[in-house]
């Protein structure tokens, strides 16, 4: 907003609070006119938004405009109704409090359009979820319905709202909304001034209704054929037509004076609320910022509100008393009662109470109220009947007696209707207005004041007399005086410092400290006087608009100087940029020339690599050697067993590569050997024996290489399965090796001992089974024969047995079958084969059948 101050002579000031002549109504209107001429229809008075009807379409309500104002600081962009709507919504969320927007202005000022723009903005900008979308859509769709039944064409406005409306949208978890209406202008149903029309719904019905539907209702298309008693043929029976005629005729001349009285009372009440809430918000901001509050002088219109609404003494109470008292109460007796009770009131006047000069402007049936916005004269004729609402009573009677099924369905009779006297119109309106003010008082207030630019709906025309009258009626000067009573301008320290920091060397280009301290440094450098500003807790308050204007003008000069410096710096940068680019280009040229030379030498060296040594091929071969060695360094084998990852050398490095490979292998072997413990060494020695016996002979050997032997396993015992020599019944046993003999044990009971001197050897198959036969020399007929055993640790058991008994050469790997001695002179056999699943069983030939699993590769 501050940026627009530079164009203030042409387009005016965006916020009237910054108007230097804030007490001048002429200066106020001049600022409005400047902005209106430039199609700037929105202007602020603090957070209040003034909207002047341009009487034409403006391209300022697009989706792009909505996006521009979403989530932006209120004063950051030019005034707009979207800025107000967005700020209300986000303040409501951040403060978790209720807010309302009061839109006011006379007919044709644009109140209905303003409310539509706000709803449309919320429809686009608010978070979208099913329930909220439903409520929002219903609110938006309700507008055409409300306008159909409550809006009409008048001399001043093609879409004039003839009622007041309060719309409530609930954004929290219980999402919802409701709409209240106030003081519908019912007299328009039966009378319209010349050039005006009835409510839109009538024309929409006859224009849009199907022929069958219109015929059923007794209607036809041509609206010229209707007078107000003929839009009623199907809805009213002939009963009490004269009474109905009289009740509606009251609206044809002075009846609308009663509604105008209620409207003016409403405006008076809202002005009272407006001033109270404005003062309250100002005072709260001052207190929150720790700024002393200065009392504000303003016109308190409570005296006028009391004149209208005070219990037992106000105009409405006197009117109700006349309506309800027995006897012949007339409009003139009502006026006499007013003169009795209010004769000395400074804001009330009648023909009887006025002096000779004033009496000339008052009829005998008139009374005059001095409202805050000016004097208004009311004729009392029709007040009694309008207040009693005879139209409502007669319609109820007609509905009760009607035989039309549609009417009976729409207006069912309810018990007690004839006995209960309804509230008068004025009391209903007063009570609903009091309820409205209670609702609004509990919420935070925001305002849109709509102004009509002219009475002819002519674009570009600014009627100063008309606008001046509206400014007075809406209390805008009063509001401005309240806002300007203390400080004209206030901004958060961060925002103020960010804009004006270039004006002070201590804050330019970056202020690293607390923003408030930076602002203090800045205003001291600008020589602000103590009475020109105050430092709040989060904001700086500037008392006079001229102080801000001087700061803004200094900023413009500073910007000009900064711009000049930037242009000089830009020229220097361009010069240095060209110079730097020239240096870089020369370096690039030299680098490329060097690269070409090297590449040529490289190619020539490659071509002559096998010829006699020259400078070119020497450098090439040196490069090849170095490149190979660098790659080899990062790809050396990690283990002794890795024989495949050694990089293939180029021809020039073949001999050197082989020497390096051998050296690397020795180094890895030495490193490995040095890291072997005595226990590990013993295991490896055993593995060497195992390899000598079984490598390349038995299928299951390769899978056993990586399995380490356990020192204590065989020296203590190893579980085995022993097969009887006769019948081959399997029995679990333990095999124990000692330094002298091998023992077959069952639960600590020795079942067979074989001394190593009696052990002839051992036999296994070449397959993947775990069966072994220990062959025993039978020197004694009573001695037991060979042992047929199954052992899961076959390689470990036989290796340790061979080493202890020194029988390495006596362990045989046999293909097909193995014979063994059952006892002296009697042999048995074990036959070996392969299949998918391993098994051991007695064959039909009497041999032990051992089926080993197939091994894919040996």
C-alpha cells in the first residue's frame, strides 16, 4: 500500500487514514473521485472497505485476482473486497474467534453484488471437503432464490433488495450455515411506483412456467393483463375482498413510510454498534501494543436509539399501545401520544411542537427525527394499520376459508391461530434487530460501505452531492475521526523495516538484530520527533500522515539514487563480465590447443608403440603402464583362492603383470599364514589329510570343505547309527576315538572295541551318502566282524581316525558295492545307488541298500 503513495496526486490515497486533511469532507470526496475516475472503486478506512458502484463491469474479479489475494497481508496489495474476505477468514482461523462482515449502503450501491463476490471468493479459496462444499454451494444457490422473492426493479436499481439479510457460515468442525431475513417490503406486492416492478418471482413464474402449470394456476404469459387483485385469482376467494383491498392499498402511497422508519431505525442501531465496535477494536489494539489510549470525541447516537426503542417510552412502545388499546385508535391519536411523551426531546419535532418558521415544512400529520445522518420527516398515516399487519391477518383468513387444495397444503390451519395475537410489525423488527446486535456484538467486526456513484446508473459519472449525502449517512467521516484520533499509521516492525531500511546506513542492506531495534535506529536517523511516533510491542505507530508521506518521499529519492548506483554497478559488471569472458576464452583456447597437441602425440605413440623407442611412443607407453597400474590397484584379488579377477594386462605389461601377480599372491599367503592360530593350523592339517583321501573321489566332499572340524567332537564322542551285521537293524550309538582304539558305545556301555592294530582299514562309497565300513582283522572266531556305520561327520571322523591310527592309505573309496565280514568265513554286502531322496534299507538280495542323493556336479 505504501508504494501507491508515490501516485497519490493522480489516483488518490488507498487508505483514508493517511489523508492529511482527515477532518475535511471535501478532501474525502476529492480522494474518492480521483480513485473512481481511474476505475479504483475500493478504498480503505483502516480495515473498513469503501466500495463505489462503477455501474459497469470491471475485470477485477477473475480467478487470477483471487489467487493474487490468497494469504496475502491485508495492506500488501491495493484495496479489494477479496483482500477483506481473505483477511477475515485467516484472522478467524489464527485467532479461533467468530467474525462478521457488515455490508451497508443505500439501494443501488452494490450491497448484493458485494455479498456475492465474498461468497464466490470463499467458494474458491477455502479448503474443499464434502460437507463444507455442500454448505457453501447451498449458500451460493440460495442467493437466486432470495433475490427472486425479495428483489425487484426500482428506479434506482434493477436488482434492488427489498429486505435485510444476515447470512451465517460456520467453518469449524460442525460445518453449517443459516440465513435470516429482515423487514420484507410487502407493500410492493400490490403497488409499485411508476417505472418500477413487482418482485422478480412473479415475472419468472409467468415467463418460465409451462403452459399446463400456468393454466392450472389461472395465469397467463402477458404481464400487462395483471393488476394486483387479478396475481391473486386462484389464491384468494371473493370473501372479504374489500378489506383485503384496503389493507394492501395502504402500501400504495405512504405505507412505505413505515418501512422507511424501520430501516432508518436499523441504520441508527447499526451505526451505534459500528462506533462502539470501532472504538473497542482501536482500544484493544492500543492496549495489546502497550500504547496509551486517548479518549475520542464522537457523536453518541444512543439518544436517538432510545427515542425509538426505549421500553414504555420509545416511539415503538407508544405505537404498540395505540394498536392494542380498546377504542378508536387512529394515526393522529398515535401522533398526539408521541407529542405528550416526547415533546421536550431534542431530536423529535412535530407541526404542533415546531416554531413558526419550521412549521412551514411540516404537515399536521408529520413528525421529524433528527438522525445521526440528518433530519427525516415521517407521515403517520398508515402507521397503525401497517404495524397491525392487516395484510397478514386477512391472508390468514382467506387461506383458512379457501377450498383450493394447493393453498390448504401450503398453509395448513393450526389450532390457536385465532386466539393468539401476534406481535406487531415494529416489535417483531425491534426484537429481531436486538437479536442481530447481540449476535454481532459477540463477533469481531469488519465493514463494507457501499456508495452509489449516481442515480442514473451511468458509468463514469460521480455525483458529488449524492456521494456526499451517502458519506454522511454511513458515518464514514465519524469513523475516520475515530481511526485518526490517535495514530494514522501502524505497521509491524518487520514490514516497516523491510521497506524503509535503505534510508539508514545502520540498517542497509541487512539488519541482523531485533526488528524493533532496527526500526528505532531508522526513525532516529530520519529525525522523527517524539510526538510523531510510538513504539509498541510488535508495531510502530505513526501519528501524522505527513510523517509517513515525508518518509515515503525520501524513500523514492533513495530508490532513485540506489537505481542510479545499480545502473553504474551494472555497467561495471557488464565491463568486467566482458573482460572475464575474454580471459576465460583465451584460457579455453590455450587449453584446447594443448589438448590437440597431447591427443596427436597419443595417437602417434599408439601407432608406433611396437617400433623403436621414440619420444612419442615412450610417453604413450608410459601412459598405458600408469593407467594399467592405477586400474590394477583398485581391482586386486581379495583372497588367495581368487584366481579370476586379476586384470588382463596390455602387451607391454605382460611380464610385469605376472611378476606383480606372484608377488601379490605371496603377500596374501604370508598375510594369511601369519594370521593362523595353532588350533586353526591343526584344523588345516586335518583338512589336507581329508583332501588327500577324498578329493575327486567322493561326491559329497566339495560341500564339506568349508565346514570346520571341531576339536572336541571326536575325542569325546560322535553320534552314529550302527547297522547289525545280520538283518541290518539300525541302532543309535556313539563312536569314541582314543590313542589306542576306537570304541562303539551305547549310553556309557562299551558294545565293541577295535584296537588300531586290528583295524585293517575303512571303506566308503564314491556317492554323496554318509555310510562307512570299518574293516576288523578276525584273529579269533568269537571276535565280532566289521562295523557298518552311518555318520553325519563322516569326513571328520575318518580323517581323525586315519591320523590317530596312521591308516591314511587304508581308507578306500569304492564304486558300486562294498563287501564286509560278518564273522570269520561269512561275508555280507552293501550296495550303493543314487535317487532323488536318500534312504537305507535291506534289499531282496540280503544286502544293505544305501540310496544317496544325486549331486549335480562333482
